[in-house]
C-alpha cells in the first residue's frame, strides 16, 4: 500500500504542476477576463478527468441526457457536498464556475487552486455583502457561464443532505435561468460499501486537516455515482425559497435511495 500511495502522490503532483503551469499561461496570455475564465474552466475539466484516474475513482453517471440538454445554456447547478472529490467529479462533467467561501481563498494550496480555477467567492458570515455577491454571480450567468453552488454551505459527513441555504438561489431568478440539481453518492471504498466506520475516509468536513485526510485517502479505490436530476426551468413568480425547496427535495430523495448503515 505504501508503494501505491507514493505512486499516486507523485502522479497527483505531476497533475497539479500541469494545472498551475497551464493556469499561469492562461493568466499571462488572456487579458479579457471572460475569455480567461472560460479557459480556466476548460483547464479544470481537463485536469479533473485525469484526477478521476489518479484517485482511482470509478464513476457512474446516471441521466447524462439531462446534462446534455443544457450544454449550450447558462444555468445554476446545485449539489450535495461531502468532500473535495465532489469538485473533481463535477468539474470533469462540465465547465462549471464553483462558488466557494472566502475562507477557502485564504487556505494555503487550496486557496491557490480556487484562484487558478476561476472560482467565485462568497462571504457567508457577512450578510451585508450578499446583494453585491448576488449581482456578481448573476453577471457570470448572464455572461453565459454555468455556475455550481453547494447550498448546504459547507461539506458534510455524508450521512444525509443538510438543509439548503436559500439566499444564493436568487441568482437563478435574476438571470431567469434553469436550476439543475445533481446528487453525488460514494458507494464503495476498496470494494466495501460505505459505512459509518469508513465514511470519514472519504468525507472531509468540519475541522479535518486536509493533508492528513488526503494521505489517508490516496491509494484507495473508490466507486461513486452521480445522478443528473431533472432541471427546473425558470418560472415567473417562483421565490428563492420555492426553488431551494424543490432542489433540496429532489436531491434528498435521490440520496436516500442509497441506504447507508
């Protein structure tokens, strides 16, 4: 296992070097902010597809046709959130702009990844900044981007889907765009069903140290499933509470189909 871990770590270092070098070239050669972000997102998708193999993740995508129907349209995508692997999985499927916290921007290494990945930042502790954030995130949708939001507000232990924060669903109303719910499930670890005793090997949440978690996870074999649920089109008169509740119920129902013990 040690040799396997070292091999995977070296592979990951190679891929991250590729990611940062390519991002630096994009930053230097693109003065237009929109085109720069477009290329950042394509770089994210390219590297994420390689990281699926490097993390030894067997990924099954259900109802991919729901994703393809929206391929040429801007929309707000929302998903449950358990671990940093969620981002790799979702980025491998589509060129999403991820909304993440301002705290993440300040974390060494992870913050650099978000900056070079074209992320948008939200300050969940400073409500006075919310109107400006909504305008900024709406602008990204109106520019033609697809925006990914984790409405639980943070990663969780994966036992269930936590209630959604509704405030940022307002951007779908302002942009008059669809909302696409996506459900991520981690099914097995080294061929064994995910249970309470091995759940934290995958889930990264709370005050878990990123490096220690990564070192325990790397080298193992994972099986994950992504279900692309039916998109909710923009409807005049729907509130952000209505949209949030609809997305939450769809994802929760899907998630609970996989029973964890």
